[in-house]
């Protein structure tokens, strides 16, 4: 039914949730040309009125249960201490709050699912430590680039 693809390797998606997702979405991903169309259909795409202000508006109700499946899986990921997506959730939660972080994590999980089912890409969990290390390297690179643009240089503190 999934053409030899094993979506059970995705974190927090159990056999039952994958059966529900397959029954809602189906194994054929051709109705959605890109992952952006897919996440929009799931009501997981970011809103167009994001100015950085907190709003009291609620997320619109979905027309399908598939988006709810990914949001529930993101809630499970939030409690994880060893999954890289758990680190992503906590980073977003610190900036924007738990509701935004849950939708962002669900969207990331849905994009992984889309690419796995449409293109046959494989998912390999690298772990939280590797994610934190890559995030630190990216942040340091951007800080050094910004400092150079302003005419400064960064030096590490002596140990």
C-alpha cells in the first residue's frame, strides 16, 4: 500500500496514527504538487498575518483529520528528550509559545511524511545532541558573519 516505503521510522507516528493518516490522505501524493500545498491542505501552513504580534485569533478548524494526527504526534514529540524534533519544538516554544511550536513541529513532521511518501526519501534520527551541535554551529556562523558586516570580530572566551 505504501510502495515499499516505511513511514513508521518517523518519530511519534505509531502504527495506529499512520493507518489513520493513510486512510485520510491515501498513499498517492500526486494531488499536492509541493509540500507547501500539502501543509496548506492540512491547515499547518503559517498564517499570512504574522507580524510578530500575539493575537487572540484561534487557528481555523481543519476540514480533515489528517492535520489533527500530525498535531497529536507533535504533542508527543514535545515531551521527548532524545529526538531532534523535540529540540526544535523547545526552541520554537521559547520564542513563540507552545501553540505555535506545536503547529510548527506538526508542519515539519508533515513535510517529512510528504517527502517520504512522494519521493521515497529515508528518515534517519540523528538525535538531540547532533541537532543542538548543528544549531550552535549555525548560530555561531551567523553571529560571525553579522560581526564582520559591522566591522567586528568574535573571539572565544578563555577556558
